[in-house]
């Protein structure tokens, strides 16, 4: 029994030591584990790709950081950052005042309008009146959820919350909800897909509300990580200036994703 | 494979055999004080200022959790009786499908079953316009019918296995005696076989109900707003990680306590002398 | 449609199999850890002092009453945070606990509570005389455990342990909520990327079922071996 205990303790120490060694020096870039094309989605070989993944790697390269992409469930992405499971978030996370109470953000690296995607069979638009009696789906812990609750809760029949935007799209295609609200690029990509073409169309942009929607999407960081924040801000500026940002964006979009 | 059939874990206070400790031994007082201290520390040091804002939502979530639990347990049990009977005494043509059903349900994760029903089946519906035109569609487009269906089937699968053992375990002599009295087959089933089988399965029911309670949070992944989903929303709205989870754990502990208590009362009501 | 399941890209079969391998790894690790905790727990419950007995009772009661999903979230976030706080307080560097290790620890902790109950029941079902006889022969506790207690309790413990193993394989699916890429999350990603939801959920279901059926077959053999020489039990 004693010998057994001894081995167990040694093995335990070894595991802890090994884990400690593995975690040094690299910056873990958290992305949402749920596919969000064209920003981030895994291909069949399990490799993550998309505009945001490329952009994150470009930022890292510019800042001379050794980065690894680490998928984390969207639902737990902020706790993961706070408990240092990841060091930064590049998961299309909008900069908002609410989030700033808990985490810090870099400067924005893109900003796109918010649109409502609705079923072809349903007549509606992206205003509180147009939403009357409709079932709207949004992804939890997004600015869209907050926006929908603030502007559409009074008129919409129901606001359903999904763990991922992908599931909301799926339920829209299945006819379980009448519309979903999200970032215009993700919505346009879905609307252009086979499933999307068959069921849905863009119903319009929502009225801006800077208080909720924020100035754009930034890299999420821990509050005490000012050194990393500065590095990343410089890197974002760097790739904006040296043309790398545009080179990557051109492969995905035919307009300026950085926004005004 | 009969031996590895479902085994349920009963949550009952353990009898410590010969050295039964007294109710309030000194160390228990110390343990209780430590426990109270932890609770007090949790209340004092952690953030609870969000509670008033979510009070209504929490109650709604609690109600939905209990509602789903009760409905699926009752429906599941009603389904488990024929499943158990088919396996224990039915002809092959019903025994084999029942067997397969129980194996499949118990052999795959509930989370996967739930997603298969909701997203998998749901993605097939749009291909058939007549489904969307039917009167059932207003129900089919909501999430709770899928949650109830998945949890009911799951409960039926596990409890069906228990009922199989319970039906098989009723002594043959009882049934033979009933037949000798000239009872009709259905009367035998209703008066002798079923009550005794249920009585045998009763101790497992509390355990199964607790397991079912523990399965209910999964419905939050298909947009049903139960107690767990409310806690998730608090976490996401406020970015407070631990407090809602702790409250959640406490909530489930209390519900478990209530379930165990109710079933013990129920068992106490039924005279326990088996032939 | 079925070419989506091909094991080499662009098929997603390889991802599912990789996820399955991860799931099995975690299930195996968690089950083993659960056995270790369960052994200590069972001994604590049976032979420990009043304090240890109460603590093990609290452990098994809480773990068996709170949903695994909630426990996983609490332990996954709070647990690793706590460990790192303690390590930092003691002057060590933070450690990075991988999803694999965290998953094993979390599920092992849950499994341990159930294993405690299974093993306790099994040990209690050994006739008292056998243990007394072993003591009378002057066997040391270690030898007695190896030669008498373990082999004698094995047939009683096996059905419960087999059940625990099956629960472990299925509970790995819950780690999908913390973003660990086991079979269920891989399935979800594949389904989301290809929109072939039904196909992939069915395929994953079959894989899980295959694991269950294979395990059951192996367990059946082990059980027959462990029960050799004992009268066959008909289920009550």
C-alpha cells in the first residue's frame, strides 16, 4: 500500500511538472469552439481556418508572439480568459461597456453592421414594429442578445437564445424561428449558402445603438495584461499599415471590413 | 448480460452497522459549524447583488425544471411498464424490439439523443412542406416537446430495464395461484403481477428520479429555459462565474432531498411484505 | 451523402474517430481515477473513524445529487483557478491544466462517488467469516486485501463497475460544453460545417453504441471468469 502511494504521488508530481513545462511562453489565442464561418471554422482535418484565424495569426506574427489557436466553448470563453486557460480572445467579440467591467479590449480590428436575417415566407423588417409577433433567435452573451432584448423584447413574440449562431441559423432554416440577428458578414455568408438561399433573406440593418453594439470587435484581454495589450495594438496598427490586413481581407470580402 | 443491467444508486443514509454513531456526536457539530462557516463565507465574500434582478426568472426556471422532471418521469414510467413486460414475458416479436430500444437508449449519451431529435430531426422537417402546414407545427417548432420526448424515452429505456427485472422477479407461485383461482389473464396482470412488480421496482424509482433530475440541465442546450439555463444567463449577463453555479448546485441538492423524502414517504405508505 | 463520413479529408470520419479516441481516453482515465477514489472512499466509509465516515458520506451525497454538467463547470473553472491560486500563494508557477487532464479529474471525481458505493456494497457482501479466517491465519492487511478481499468482492462489484464504465463513456459527452473536442463536440462541428446534422448525429450514436456493445461483451466474459465456481445468479 505504501509503495503504491509513493508511486501515485511521484506520478502526480510528474504530471504537474510536465503540465507546468508545457504551458510556458506561448500565447494561447482563444477562439469559440463552435464554427462561425467565414471568421473561424474547422476543416475536415481539424485545422481552424477563416478570416479571423488568419488575422489572429497575422497579429501574433507582427507582435512576434508565439501563438497557438485554442478553441474554447463560447459560453465559457470569458471565464477561460480570467482563469488563464487562454491569454487573448479573438472570437468576434464586440467591445462593450459591460464586458469592459470584467475584461479589457485591444483597439477594434473590424466593425460590421448588424442585420436581421429572416425567413422568406415571413414579412418583416429590422425595426421594433417589423418584429411584431415574430420569434427571434440570437446567440447568448452577444451584443445581439442585449440589443434584441432592449429593442425587440416588447414587440417580438419571443426571443430565443442559442449557444451558437450556427444553431440559430439551423433553427431558422427549420422554420422554428422567424428571424435571427447577427453580424452582417456571418449572415450574408449563410444567406448565400444552399440552405440559406432556400429559406431566408436579409431583412435589413438594425438601427445603430453604440451603447449596446459598441465601436467594433476587439481582442479580449485580461485587465492586468497591459503589456500584451500594447503589443497587440501596435501589431493591429502595423498590419493595417503594411497592407497585410487588406491582403487577408481581400481573400474573403469585397469591401472594407475594418469599417469607419 | 442480465447481470450488468441497470443498477441504480439509492441515496439513503447509510447504516453504520454495529458502531452506529449518535445523532449529534461532537465531531458532527464541528462539521456542521465548518459547513455553516463555508456558507457564511460564500454569502459574505461572493457577489450576490444580481439575485433580486433574476428572482422571477429563477423561479420560472425552477418551475420548468420540476415540470419537465415530473412529466417525463410519469410518461417514462408508463412507457417502461410495457417495455419491461415485453422483455420479461412477451413473445419474441415484441421482446426483441423492446430489448433493442433499451440497449440503444442506454448505450448512447442523452445529450446526443437530444441533439439528434432537435437538430437532426428538425433539419429534416423543412423538406416536407406538409409538416409545416399541419396543425402540429406550432408545437413542433418549439423546443420543449423535443426535450420532453428525449427525456421520456431516456427514462423509459432505463426504467424499462428495471421493470423487466421486476416482472421476472415476481414469484411464479403467485401467478400460478392466481390462475388456479380462475383469474383472467388481464386480471392477474392488474391485480397481482403489476402491483408486485411496481413494488419491487419502487426502491429504484427514487434513484432513477434523481438521475432524471440530473439529466434535465441538458435541455438548456436546445433553448429550453430551465433552472440551469437561467444560471447560464446570469453568468453571461454579469460575467459572474461561480456564484450562479453554486446556487444551482444548492438548488439541485434541495430538489434531490425533496425527491428522496417523497419517495420514502411513498414507500412507507405501501405495506412491505412480499411473498 | 455518405462520403462525408470518409475517414480522410474532405470526409469528416477521421474527426469523429479522433473524437472517439479522446472520449475513450477520458473515460478510461476517469474510470481508473474513480476506482482509486472509490477504493479509498469505500475503505473510509467502512473502516474509517466517524469524521472520515461523515466526510465520505457528504462527498457521495453531494456528487450524486448535483448534475454532472454543473459539477463539471464548477470544477473545470473554479477547480483549476483554485489550484493555481494555491500554487501561486506557495510560490510556484501557475500550471496549465489541459482539457484532457481536467476532464479526467472532473469525471473521475464524479465516478469516485459512485465507485465508493459500489465497492462498499461489494466489500460488505463478503461473508464476515472469510475475513475473520484470514485474520486468524495472521495475514497482513495488504495480503488480505490482495488474496481475500479483492477476489471475493470482485464478482459482487463487477456489475456495478461495468455500469460505471458505461456511464463514464457516455458522460464524456458532457465535456462538449467546456469545448473539449471529444466525440460529441466533433460531431457537432462536423454537422455544423456540413449541415448534415442527421447523418452525423446518427453516425456518432452508432459509434457510442458500438463502444457500449463491445464493452458489454468484454464485461460479460470477465464476469463469467470472476464468478467461476459460483452458482449463477438469476436477477431478482
